[in-house]
C-alpha cells in the first residue's frame, strides 16, 4: 500500500474514533442528519 492511501485510511479512522468518543462521552445517540452549529 502506498503512503497516500495509508494516510487517508488513518485520517478516516481518526475521524470515526473522534465521533464515537464524542457520542459515548456525551451519552448521545447518532443522528444521521445532524448539522453542527458554529458558536459566535
């Protein structure tokens, strides 16, 4: 596997891990159409 593909896979795994951690830490259920609102 080349380096670019490896970096992409690690990046996607990182994003998934952060999403799962946030859901567990805040005791929330996954919402498919959730849109984050930027605080002002």
